[in-house]
C-alpha cells in the first residue's frame, strides 16, 4: 500500500519549477488568501516604474491600479510529504 501523503494523492499536483517539492492541493475549491506575493511585487514594481513613466503613460497604465484587490484566490500549497487527512489513492 502507498504511503498516505500529498505526493501519492489523486488531488495533488506538483508545482512546476518547485525546488522545495511543493504542490497544489485540488481536494477543495481554491481559497482566498491575504498573502498575495504577486500583488506585493507588482505594487513595488509599479511604484518604481511610476517615477520613469511620462504623464500620458501614467494615466493609461496606472489609472485603475488602486482598484486592485488585496487578496488572491489560489489552491492551497503543501509539501510533498504532508498529509491533510483526506488522502485519496491516485489512479494509475
């Protein structure tokens, strides 16, 4: 019998380019999270690029930036050896 862990679960998908052997659990629907690193990076890059853009570009590109949500909806990230208690054998 397989070990009950994320790697052998039907609902788990290894993240591409993951050096930490992390993956996404697709057991339940994606959940909102307040730790949106993508938003933080884009906010930082926008504040840097704002200085170098001309007025027309600012109006066109950054007009609705303040309306962006401060959360993201994403699949839970788990480690390859983790187990949530709802493991289901992956079909081969």
